[in-house]
């Protein structure tokens, strides 16, 4: 069994697992309060999990939300680990590109909200269990067996209920292994039934695929309709609590035969914009990278011919007849019927174009438009700045009208008229294109044994706009230790509609927006931004512990709270979030090695690298020598490096001297008066914030004044009393053997 390596993908999934575990431990077995059944994995059975895509609908209800008492790990400075109980409120969960099981996704969807810190990669949403034998897994030799000390069978995957077994996925995360039989071989725990143990993974689809499903579902009666005749019959309109997400309109009006009011041939037409990818809706506009982006454009319409019409009328016919020799004219009225029949002879609808500022975008697939130029296979960038993305819909309709008069007595006639009408409408959303070219990050690492100092400085714009892409994280690796300085940006995916309304000539019906994998009309989604805070996450090597202590921050402005739907619980969003010009602290570990390899990299939220520089400063050992001059009553202190080269201009602090501190001269020396038996000299080490050519580590030394000792104590009991009253001094003497040395000197000076 190999120890896992420090990979970023793995570390991110481990961070997700920790949060997931926190939530799952609080879950009442099997069901959420509203009766939603959350099935447990059943080894070998590929169960379907409905509504797992609710994890992407942060503004939907969370019936399982609440507080609970959970066990968490605490790390002490001495390296010990203890489990303590904490009462926690349900918090948002970070969704990474890594793996999450179907059952966990559904549990989190009913209890919490999920957010992302970036738009790179392809975030995976599971919807069905998959099972693979351990022997058939990618790398079955790379697994780990974790004892369940509390023997919690709900967390164990081994057959004896004592262990959780996990196997590494090629992308770095860990998948649970069920039905594992654990035995000991050559003193090591191992899985003894690799052909029977089952690895749990999931069938999944990506967020990008989900958005394609969304737009295609709304196009099934327009662009993807089987025929123009089928497209005319209905319009599917996204609705959000009774309000149209994209306003519909009627148009292409024609005058009607025998009637005064016109009739709109095109009805319930709309064109919209589901999302801009990669992008986030922030400050009433989409923020998207300047180098390339795609947009999802739904549209629909229906065509309704005017109803056939008949109306009654009359005609007057003059009849002549003779009365005697006189011709009499008699007008007689007869009934007639005026009629009109209407038929749509043809229709055609399409998106005329989609423009992003000066660029006419290309259609890459139904409903999806891109700034990529297909002729050259090159992206067409939009320089950072504000633009509009506009989609234009055109519907052409040809109406054939047959009309005339019919009567038994009146003259009959009929005619045919063809009318062509065009209806156009547009939908516009504002965008702000950004990039991170104006941002640079400088990482300074001050290498010390066990306590490395890490300083991160940002140069340039850090925000989402105007023009500046937000940074996602800074990854710093010192030897086998990895730390991440994470950005304050959180992106919550929210649903934009609660249902769709199917409208036809005979009425309308409502269909709920679906969060299932195979739902007829998936809920429309887009991201909203919420600030949180800058923080540090550490990933220790397998056999070491790592702590982070923030010690230095230089503010560089703040991010105001961002308005989110009230159903999203984001406590950190309620107050301004600090940005920093510099953020520094101490990376503490049980690893006392110096001279480790140091690397650093950073990226923006779009996955693009940010110019990152690394400077490593290695601290050096220092030495203090304290020499007591009995004749002058002074102590001469010398500060040097390990080669004896003097270190000038450093502050030395004292105990037992006539001064509390003094600065070394050009020869690395300082002389102080003696005020006590023991003179303690301490050099605190160079502060990394001070400018030095060479930085030195902390050191201290002692000097003993024999004269001060004899003058200060007149007897052995007085000596002991004074020493014990100063317990710190007494302990130091014991440690360094000074007590024994002085005791011998004291007894030699007593009279025989």
C-alpha cells in the first residue's frame, strides 16, 4: 500500500470531504424533514438519486438545514490530536472539480448551499451509483485503510465495521471501498478480497453539459422542433414564481377581412440569455474573461392563424313588374353570408445573430454561441471593458386568406390574398470583460526550521471589475508541505426559474423546473458572487502536522456585501470583506528541515495563470558568547555566525544586566554592566520585515558572575532561598548545570 502523494486535486477533494463529513455526521439517518428519502449506497446496486442537481440551486429550499453537535479534530502544539465536540450551524459547502458521491450530493442539496471558487475545469454532478471491483480499479495498489476508533458502523466500509477503506482515483481524490475484508500481512493491514471489495464511484454529468441540456430543453419546440408546423403549435416560457424570466411579445399583425381589429400572427415569442460561460452575474451585469466566452440563448414562439370568420348580411335586389301599363320597381332584401378562412402557408424562425460588442458571435451548437472564430479556430478577444450581448430573433410568416360572399339570391364571389409579415425582437444583457494581466503576485518565503514565514503580496487590481479578473488561490509548496491562500470570492449557482409554462392556442399548463438528471425542463442556472474572506488552507505530508498562524496583514481596500437571494445562507456575506496588499504568517510544522525546495503558483478564477514570483531567504544560525569580566564588573557579548564572523547592528536583550537591551557594534560586540549572578543574553532573531542582507535565527547564552554570586549570598540557606524564589532562574540553572557549578564554587570559598 503506497502513501498518497501531495497532489492539488487530491488535497481539494480532501477539503471537500472534511466539510461533507461535518454535514453528514449531523444527518438523521435516511430522510430529511420534508420526507425526501436519501438512500444509502448498496454495494453492487447502481441506484439512481433524484434531484442531485439541487446542489447547483443554492437559492432553493434546504429542508434539512439546522445545527448539530459534531466531532472535530484539534491539533495541539506538541503534535497530539484530540477529538472534541462542537455545535455548528449548517454552512455552505465548497464544490470543487473533484469527486462527490451521489448520496452525498443529495444530502448536501437538502441541507446546505454549495459554492465554487473558480470557473475552470468541469465540475461534476453525480446522479447514479457505479460499482467496480477493487482489483479492476485504476490503481488498486494505492489505497488506504483508516481505523474507525469509535467503531461507528455508519462510517465504516469494511465488513467488520472497524475501518474505512479508500482507493485513489487517477485525478487525485479518494473513493470509498465497500465489502472490504481487512487482514494483516507482514505486519501491515491490507484488503484480502480485492475481487470482492467494491469501489463506489458515480455516473455524472458536468455543469457545462447541464447548461447545454437546459438550453436544448427550451429549444425543443423552436430550433430543435421536428418541423415548422410543430414549432408553431406551442411556446415554452420560463417562469419564476408567476413572472416571465424573459418577457414575451406578440407581433406580425395582419388586418382581418370583415373585421376592424388586427390579429398578431406571432404570439408568446421571446428570446433570452440563460448564462454567459464562464461568467458570473455581478452588479447587474455578467463578468466574463476577455479572451473568449460562450452564451446560452433560448427562444421560442408560436404562430396562431386568425380564427375563421362568418357574418350575416343582406343584399338589396330591385325587382320590376307591371301594374297596368306602369313599371313598378320593388326593392327586396335577401340574406347573405360573408366569410373568411385563414391558413398559415409557411413560417420560419431563427436567431438572426448574437453580438458581443463589435463581434458577431458564431453558433457552436443549438442555443450556444461563442466568440471563437470557426474559420480560423482562434478566439476573438474583447478588450477589458463594458459591452452588450444582444440576441435577435426573427419570425417570418406567410398567411393565406380566402374570403368571399355566399348567398342563394345575392351575387356570390370569392378571392384569395397572401400576406407576408415579419416579427423581430431582441434581448440584451450587459457584460464586463476582464483579465488578470494587470495582477502580479510576489511570494517571499523565509526558510526557518519548523517555522517558515510566508509572505504573499498582490500588485495590481484584485477585483472582478472594472477590467480586473479575480484571483482564485496561491499555491505554495515548501518541501512536502503545501499551503493555499484562498481568495474571498464565492460563486453560488442559483436557479432562475421555478417552472415553465406551456402555452398553446387552447390555453396553458405549468411544468415544474427539474433538478433531476433526466428532467424534461432542467432549472436554468447562473452564478452569483458573494465575498467571504481571505484564508489559508494547509495540506501536510502524510506523517507530519502543519499549522498556520497569520501574523501580518496590510489592507488594500474591501469588498462590500453582495446581494444574494434571501434563501442563500451566507453569513460571511453580511459584512465587508477585506482585501490585502500583503498577507503573511508562519507555517509551523513538526518538520525541522531547512533548505527545502520552494515553488509557488497562482491562477485567476478563470483558470488562467497569474504572474507569480518566488523569492526564498534562508535563515542562518547565529551564536552568542557571553564573557564575564570580574575585574570590571561587566559582561562582554559577541554575536557571530557559525563561522565566527561578527553580526553587527542587532539588538540583544538582557536579564541580570544593568541595561535591558543593547545593539552590537561593527565587531558584533556589546558590553554591559553586571547586575546579577546570572547574565542572560538573548538575540530574538531577525524580523523578516526588516531589511537585511542575511537573516539570522534566534540564539541565547549565559554568563556567570562569581563576584556577584559571592556578594549576593552570605550563606547556603540565603542562596537557596533567593534561587527558589526566582523559579525561572532556578530552572534555567538546573537545565544548564549552573546550579551544580556554583554550588561547588560556593563551598570552596567557605572557611574550614
